[in-house]
């Protein structure tokens, strides 16, 4: 049986933004690269550890989605 992993991109972006907030990682030009580092590291770790046959990364569309109309508490944490 094939293994499929679906990743909520904005959940990861949110997670890594706040995870590195106190000590952000910066490149030579001073740009904060914490989110990019965390996001890519997570994807590499999943591929190495789980070896999925398929890996999908989903981003919410601009302006929200129908999910908020159906369930107002969607991502209301």
C-alpha cells in the first residue's frame, strides 16, 4: 500500500514563526530565515523518516476558504 502525507503549509509556517521568535535565524544580509529553515527541515525529516510515496503540501487560498463558512471556528485557535 502506498503512503500519502498531506501537510498544512500555513500551520507549519505559523509554528516555525513562533518557535524561532525569541532567537530568529538570519542570513548574511540579516533577513529572518527561520520559517524557511523550519519548513524545509520538516519536509526533509518526513521524507527521511517516513519515506512516503506521495507528499502533498497545501496552502490556503488568498482570502480564506469555504471552510470558514461551514465551520466559523476553523483555525480559530
